[in-house]
C-alpha cells in the first residue's frame, strides 16, 4: 500500500471539468469565510478504545494538514446509546456535521437525516470503495450513497497458537465435530476453549452475540435465506435455526466456555494471557491483539457448520455520513471524499484496520489472512447478520442470546422471542426484500 499525499482538492476535482472545479472552489472559499477564517465541523463517533478511534484521529489530522481552513472536532459518544443520541440530535438539528454510521439496514433506518452524497462526491470516487450497495438508497448504487465506509470489516475468530500447540492440535477446527473435539482437548488440559466477554467496542456489559449468530446462520443458510429471515419466509423458530442454536448452547453446557458468559471480563485480555484458546470478535481488535501476542496470534473462521465452513463475514460495517442539517456540507464532503484516497487507505492500514478501498491489502499479517479467506480460500463473503436484520429483532437477540448461552433460557424460548420481535415490526420493516425496507412504515 502506498500513500498519495498530493491527491488534494485540485487533484480530486479535476475529473469534474473546469466549470465544476471553479464552482467547487468558490463554494469552498465562501463556506470557509473566503478570508482565512476556519470552518469547524463536528464529528461524532462511538468507537471507544478500538483501532477505529485511532484511525479517526489520524485521518482528521491528515485532512486538516491538507485543509488548514477546516477544523474537525472529534466527539466520542458512548457506544451503548449512540444511535439514540444521534436520532435525538437530528430531531433538534443540534447534532454533528459528520457521524459514524453502521451500514446495511442501520443506514436505511436513519436515512431521514443522512445526506445522499450523490451530488457531493464524484461517482468515480464512490466506485473506488467496496460494498457500496450496502450504504445506498434501496441498496442500489445508482441511487447514490449515504456513507463512505471506513474499513473492510470481519466478524472473525482469533486463537492462541501456543495453546493449540500445547494441546497437540495442528489446525483450527473446520466444522462442529472438530470444534467439539478440540474443545474437549482444551478442557482436559484445564484450559478454556471459547471465552465470551465484552470487547473494546463496549456495546454492552456482556458479549455481543451477533458475531457468533452470523456464523451460526452461515453454517445453516445461504445468503438468500438470510433475506428470508428478514421477510418472514423463514421463521426464527425454524428447525434449521433452532438446531444451530442448540449446538451453540452446548458449548457452555459442556463446559467449553468461561463459566460466566454474562457480565464477564474482557475477552481480549483472556486471549492475550492464555486464559482461553479462542474468541469470536471483530478485526477492529486485531491491532491490539497483535501488539500483545505477535506471531502467537492466529485467525480462523468460526466453524459453526456440520460440513466444512464455507463463508466468512466480510462487510463494510461502518463509516462516516454527512447529516442533512449540516451547515457546512461543502467542507464535510471534502472530508468524506478524502476517505476515498490512497493516502487515507494508508492511514487506515497503519491504524491496524483493513482499508475499504478497492484492491487494498494489509500490512498486518493477521488481517491479510482474513482477506485471504475469500480471495484465496474461496469462501463466500457474507454481510453482518445484525446489519441486514431489523433493529427490533437485533435488540431482542442482544438480550436473549446471551441468556441462552448461559443456560438461563431454552432454545425454543430464545427462538420464539426472536420470532415475536419480528412479528411486532411495522409492515414496512417486514417487506419482501432488504431493498424495500422503510424505517417509518
């Protein structure tokens, strides 16, 4: 990956033609006061202490060097109620110019106050980014885009190589049978197999279950069937779904997880300290883990499948949006356009993340291994299940799935609760396809 620090305002606008360049420059000058004054933008993010927060800081610093007349005020908001704060601020139009936004149905959920970027950023720059259909109105890139993705994200497994060697296990498990066999070996030597706990994103006090649930559904269903879960053709109480939940719950019942999976400790620390062989998390924590563990850190695809797992969650899970009520849209668009450059991609890579720019690789070997799952190993990329499942269902799953794994409720109760949450959705959120989702109906 090479940077391109000279791809500034003139370089990016040259494709628009002389008239457009002149217009854009005039707008920028007027928006900045035209006499050396500085425009201050406010950016909200909910990244906690993860690498995304570092990347945001570094991107802002680089952008401000290129644009000394624009200052960006980076405001860290709490992760657990971030979207509620953002929505309340949108109603009163007191929120930020730029905001971190999750993709998929989360984007469409909040599209009433997200500015369509179609008239602000050239299509050629939008096309340089991966997965743009998941941030487009109606999931159709011809309609524009609401978000510029920050990174190419993975829900993924991490493992401690030295513990695998100690247990005499020479390769990571590929299916349910191998996973259970390996977990039995770790249990026999007095080592935890899978640890569940909070991570740096701090979405709640307990673990976030959609990292696992995404792979549970990959192991049972194709991508098209995920849309059937969305539109109701496939019930959350279907035997296929319940069978996967049953096998997952057995991990705890058989003593293969930490005893307290609810309100437990930090899963990253448990892996780093050799207290567990494996965790399921996200690649935004790769940098912290790799700094601590080095070559002892490995990555794997959670094998929640009766046959060899053949899908991996690879998705532009988050990025930055411009609000419709921003008073400085020209300047905010400049920052978003900066994210489409190779200079920004280099900064993102150096922050420990995987750039979303087309053709990017990673300087971190563990992140590059993730990229290779699809590029070299032929696995099918899947979206994040929580980003293509209605928010009402996601919220219910966040409550009942940790209870299920802990053995506090049954599989049938958890599945029925998810189905009831789906049944309670407004009609526009139970539509025939993801593309026809409407948040307000």
